[in-house]
C-alpha cells in the first residue's frame, strides 16, 4: 500500500556532502493529513564520522552523534517496519522536504524508490500562499516560512523544536492548516 507520512530528520549539520542524518521520524498520515493508526517509525542513527559534526547543529538538536544504531541496523529496522505494516511506498510530507530527502537518500540510497517524488512540502506551500496573497494585497501572508514561524502564524501549539518526531507531526499540521487557508478563499 501507499501511504502519506510526515517525515523529519535531525543532522550533524547542514552540508549534506559531509554531515550525517542522526535522527529519523516517519509518522503515517491519513489522506486528510491527520495522524493515522499505523505505527510511526523512529530511529537514532550513530554518526559514522562524528568529527564532521557542526557545533551549532549539535547545540540546536541537543543530540550526541555517538548515540544510536548503526546505519545497517536502522535500515534493517526500517525495512521490517515497512513489511510489518504492509507499506510499499511513502508520499512524504515535510517542512523543507528537499533537505530531508537529500539526507535520507544519501544515508540509505536503496530507499530512494520507497519515497515518492510527489511529496508535500509545507514550506513551499507557504511560499505559494505568500505569492497568492502578494498578488491580491501586495503583502505576503507569512513574512518567515520556517517551521517555528509558520506554527506561530497558524496557531499550532507545541514548543518542542528540533526533535524529529515532534517536528514531523508539526509539519503535517502546518501543511493541513495551509490547505485550509487555500480552501477558505
């Protein structure tokens, strides 16, 4: 079966050519972008090159790059989760989807076929809403399109930041609220 799922990652930095994904959350969603009954997948992944971790990234996500399972064990656990839940394909929903998918496919190249290229991105949707509002009013609706800024603008409750599981759920809520903004026009 194909499912929608909110995804988020935490990394040792922003440069995907040298930094690593160290946390992954996948939260299955119903077609209306609410959390489904399918169990989520969470993983802490041990960095293979902790020496390349950027200090600022480690301060932001408060994770230890030396903690977690190996990439091989994480991949095996993920493949088991897919099989156990009858999932063949995931349509990802995320904030800044391109960033997350670059790290996921770099870390697990064999998973590139599991994730649909037709994912949903709350940041890009917010930019589209801004374009529509700018055309109509001369002002963007969202001066900033970070996940935290969008949560504040859309009254999404939740103070946790830079936790893959919580951020994945928040990105799905933000995406749903942005869709509601478009349908109320």
